């Protein structure tokens, strides 16, 4: 298009896809727990709420990273607006997330707001590890003729939410190119 944005429609998962995905993750969770018990790790690092459900019950020190606020109460409206099925799924996501967080020895979140949210839920300790870009660290000399661009690098799947970047980019009033690099 003239704005430099190309939108590609991706079908939303059906109920069967959601149920199969949940079942698959739970089977994977059980297999991971079995493998971890065979390894007896010094520390476990878990990143996905459903696949963490069984391993988090093991007797090993556990660090869990909340990779998305999509199960936090403050995210409910946004979650439902992007997928009406979240009206039903959201309470389950939140319950599973809180279950995993309360059993982990440490929870990592991406900002102070999320830290406060989880601490108010009685989850401790919560540590902030920002995944945002610190512009000051990336300040560099640039040729004025060089065009500004934003680059997304990652999988093109629902969990990575490249569609949110497209939505945010569409709302910007700037002369910048948006590039996507990845597969999916």
C-alpha cells in the first residue's frame, strides 16, 4: 500500500484448535516434568504458563518468566477485544498463571507495573527484567539521508503478536518503514 503497510489476514483458531493446543501443552508439561526429574537440575527456568503447570510442582528451585500480561486483570478488556473467546478463556489463563507464579521461587516480569500487580496478588519475590529498548544505549551517528525503520525479528505467530506492532505502527504519524523478518 501507499503507507508501506501490508496486512495479511490470519484465521483465528477454532474451539477445537484451542482445546487441542491446551491438551498438547499439558501432555508436553508432563513429559518435561519426567525429563527434569531424570536430570535433577540445579534450577529450572520456565516461560510458558501451561507447560509450566506440572514442572513447577517439582522440588527444584524455579524461575518463571511472565512473557505476556495477557492473563493479568488489567489486560482483560484488551484481551477480549482481540479475541472474543478470551471472555471464557481469560479466567483460566489467570488461574494457571497465578498457580505457576505462587509455586515458583522467583517470578520475572517486564516492568514495574506488572511487578506491583503480582506483588498485590501475594506473589514474591518478583523481579523486573526489562525487555524494552533503552534508546540511550543505541544512540548512534546517522546520515540524515538514511531512512528511519523499525524492524521486527521473530516468529509470525499468535504468541509473538506481530499484529500488535502493526496496529501500533498504523497509529503513528511518522515517516518510518516497518520491516518484518521471520517465519511462520
